[in-house]
C-alpha cells in the first residue's frame, strides 16, 4: 500500500510537469507549473522532517487513533449530534450543488473522482465561510468553541465508493470524525488508519492522525455523511510556534490559495442555487393555493 501511495504522489508531480511542458502553455503558465512542482516536491520533504519533530513535541500519544479523553470539547458534538444531523439534512436538499472534493482542491483528483465525495465546507484554513455557516448555525457555534480550529466540512460519500490510501500533510494537526448519516450495514462502511479499522456510528466521534496512511470504503448502497474538523495537536511551546509558522507560510502557496478561492466560489454558487430553489418552491406553493381557490 505504501508503494501505491508513492506512485500516486509521483503521478501528481508528473502531471504538473506535463502541464508545464505543454506546447500550448504560455511562459507564465509554465513558470507557475514548475514553481508549483518545486514547492510540492520540496514541501513534501519538509513536511516529513516536521512530522518527526511534531511527534517529539506532542503532548498526546503518537498513534493512528487518539484517545478522545484528551479533547473534552468533543463532548458537545456528541451531545448535539442530532441537531447537527438535521442541519446537514437541510443542506442535502440541494445535494447537486454541493461541490465534489476534486472541484474544491484539484490536488485531490487521484483520491476523489466522479463527484463521489462531496464536501460542504464551513471553515477553511481557520476562516469562516459565512454563507455556508448560515445553513448550519448550531454546528458553526459548536465549531467556534474548538481550540485552534483549522478546517471543517460535511463529508458526503456516495454508495460503493472507495477512497484510496493517502496521507495528510502535517502531524501538527489532528482530525475528528462525527458520525451523522451512516448506512444501516455500518460494518461495510469503514476507515482504515494504519493498521486500525474504525466504523462510524451516528452520534459517535473519534480522533485520528491523518499522517498515517488511511483509506475509506463505503461498500453499501447508501450514502455516508459525517462531520470532519481539524484542530491543532496539543504540543509543547516550540512545536506550537513552528506549526503556526508552517501554516502561515503555506498560505502563500497555490496549495492554499486555490482551494480557498474555490471554497468561496462554491459557497456563492450554493447560496444562489438555494435561493433559486426556494423561490421556485414558493411559486409552486402559490400556484397550488391559487388552484385550490378556483
């Protein structure tokens, strides 16, 4: 599996270079592609080195699945999971307007294909998406209480889809999964993190370190919906400060700027589509009421 992971990452780098050498590409496009590949290649080396350092700075265990007792603020999510589920049910009424992961972050195209993994972002890179958050006010209020929240989204996985093995960027951040809408045959909808298998259940939450290789299967004929959110790993002072410096530097790269721009674009599209659909429903209701009065 590790070899397969490396091959996929190599293919991504080769795709960047191929785009740069395209005869139809402008000089500016070629330079941007080469710069992107340089940052990608060298950034990967840097993140590997930082992973070892962040592990040494961690105040919690360095394991694929972390003990939730380290994060007491998670209790509020299990206490209010049904309200969170109801909010995402409302969002799913406009399911086709929710972007696929590969549309938001093109770098994910090798693990997210065919709009089988949709993502409704609430927070991106520590910043609130106000239009989307307005659709889930209770969820948003709970997320705002998470210390050093980095990113959050509703993750919607199609029936029968498999997310191939991959790894996260930094050990300085950990990830929580809250089960919301889970297939009846839950055992066939699961995640592997390193050598551990976890199954989602409605209202249950767990925390993982996504720098360990992980993959997901939904071997059912039902959709799976969970809330995902990332937050800073508890670390010593030096580790915390280096993480903040690393995140700040990342904000100047295309790997941050492009997804952020896409998040804002899709937020606006979803808002417009929701407004149109609501207007159409109102017109239909008015027409039905007028027909009854005749």
